[in-house]
C-alpha cells in the first residue's frame, strides 16, 4: 500500500513542531469527527478484515449491525452493512461465523464511534468460539446433562429464592420488582460476576454454595443481554456441571429472548428474561385470589345446582311415595288380601289332599294281603278235590305204565338171559367176546353168570376160522 500524506489540518490540530509558532486552532467536536472521518476513510478504502461475527442484528430497515471480533486477540470493531450492500454476501452473516469482509472504516459523527462500513462479504466459515461451543454442547448432550427426564420441578410456593447475578445489574432489580409485586417472598442476592476472565468458575462456586444453604427453594442464574463473547461465562463447562449437580431447582434467564446458552439447556427451567423468571417462580397473589374467587363462584353454582337437582328428585320420590299413612293402609290391605287368598288356596289344597288320602286308603284296604289271600282261598277251595282226583288218576296210570316197562326191561335184560343158563364172556379189560377167534389160546377171560363171575383160561377153541387146538402151559 502506498504511503499516504497527512493533511495539513492534522499537524495544526495536534501541535506544532520545534521552532514553530505556538498558535493552535481550536476545533469543534463535529469538526474533529469530520477530520477523523476524512483521515480514516482515506487510509482504509476497500480494506479487507477477517474476524468472527458477534451480536448480529438485522434491522427491519434491512441494515445489518454486528461486531467483528478478533479470534486470537482481545480486539473488536463495530460493523454495519447497509441494505443496498446486503445482496453482496449479506446472507453469509451469522452469529459466530468467521467471515472476510470488504469495506471502509469511518467515524459515525453523532456518536463519535469508529465503524467498519461493509461493501461485501467475500467468504465465510465457522468461528473458533462457536465451533468450540458446539463441541462442548455435543459432549454434554452425549452425557445426558440436557435430558428432560433429569429436570426437577419448580416449587409451587417458594419462600426463599437465591439470585446469582451482578449487584449493580438491572436483572436483580427486575426480579425484585416483579417478585415483590406478585407475592410475599424472600430474595437472597449472591453477587457474582457476569462476564470476564474466570466468571464461569466463580458463578459455579456460587451455585454450589447456594445449593448448600438451608431453606433455599430455588436458584436463579441471570444477567442482561450481550454479545456472544459477553455470555461466554454461561457456556463454561464448570458452571454447566454445577447446575446439573444441584439438588435445588435452577432457573436461568441469561441474555435476551433469542440468546440460548448451555446453562439454559441444563437448567430445570429456562426463562427468556429476568422478569419472566420471577413470574414463573412467584405465583401472582392477585391472580390466585381471582382464581380462588372464580373457583368459589363455580363451587357455589355447582352446589346450588346439585341442591336443586336433589330437591327435585326428592319431590319426585315424595310424589311416588305419597302419604305414608295411606301407603301403610294400602300395604296392610294388600297383605290381608294376600292372606285371604293364601287361606283359600290352602283350604283347596287340603280338601284335594284329603280326597286323595281317602281314595288311597280305600284302594289299600281293597288290596290288603288278608283280603287278597281270603279271596284267593275262596277261589281255590273248590279246586282242591278236583286236583286230588286228577293226581290220583295220573299216579295210577303212571304205575301201570311203569309195570309194563319194567316187564319189558326184564325180558330184555341180560341178567334174565343169564338166569336161563346163559353166560357172558369178556376179556379182562371189559371187551365182550362174540367169536372164539377174538382171543388167543391160553388167554384169560371173565365169565359172567347169573350169580357171580368166573376167570377161565382158553385151552382150545372151536368154530369157523379157528385154528387147531393148541396145548398151552
């Protein structure tokens, strides 16, 4: 870049060199701002700057306002990109993004503030701060610190609330104003730094200390809005883990409505503003009185409606029941009629049973064993002589038949033949002999006579087919 020559007004403004006159021109503030603007713009035409976007705000007019932050050193510059230039890469602007911008540096005279007026956004990338924050967020989420199941419920009637914020900030005043207007509650201020080196660790110690105090119903971690680097303390890992380990319910209200820190993700409840945190924690006594009054009216109407319904039901029952004395008389008459009908039915039943009993008695008398036996004996008496005569005739005829059969048997009996001088010859094993050739000579035979038996030895045999007699020993 070529060496630029300072305008003469610069030398007059900041003093004369050695040997020059001591006369100095007195400038007005506006003149000084115009001089600085001319000087800075002349030295920074079409300058390119690399940095990280922070505190981005897109106005309804179409202009973009943000801070360009150095990623390695503690330095920043205010930037503006007007509506006419946003078409040249303005869509690349995002919170925490690393960008390379082109423009000129100027001095905004009404405020005396240095600004970088952008003409174009040449390239973009994720900033180191935002990238580190995303990595920490992913790590804590993987450990389950943001799980909804681990959120503790807020107390319904908190009596004592610990507020962790700056002593001089507007957050504590907003919380006290809203809380005291809504109900009776005690607020314990725990002064803590809200930004700067080591702020996250100090807030974490304050959370642990407030959690150990007896009687604390809820803890509020809060501060006002700011840029991303201003809220860095509330993205500190130590603070996030301290909130997750607290036994007391923790509600956070950090930054504006659009700002969401890691503390907001791990807290039991996240409020958009400190005032909203107070509204969430402290129930409004006026609203509760109105709600109780409304509930009382509803209860009164409900009871009136129920009483009216029961009264109408009672009237209907009374009409159905009628006068008790008359109802009793009617019931007594109904009972008497029932008794009369019962007596008549029992009388008819007794008469029917008596008739059945008489008929059964007569039938049993007629079928009595003595009577039955007597009648049978009378019927059998004339038959006995006839049976005796018939039996006698049958016996005589049988005896005659038996005598004839016995005579025939005697005539045919072998014993009768033997009685006439004949004999019956058998072998010793009982076989009857009919021919002489049936036994050999010398064999023993049995001879049956009319009276007695003889055993004889065959010495000779005569007859057809008989061999010559043989003498045997």
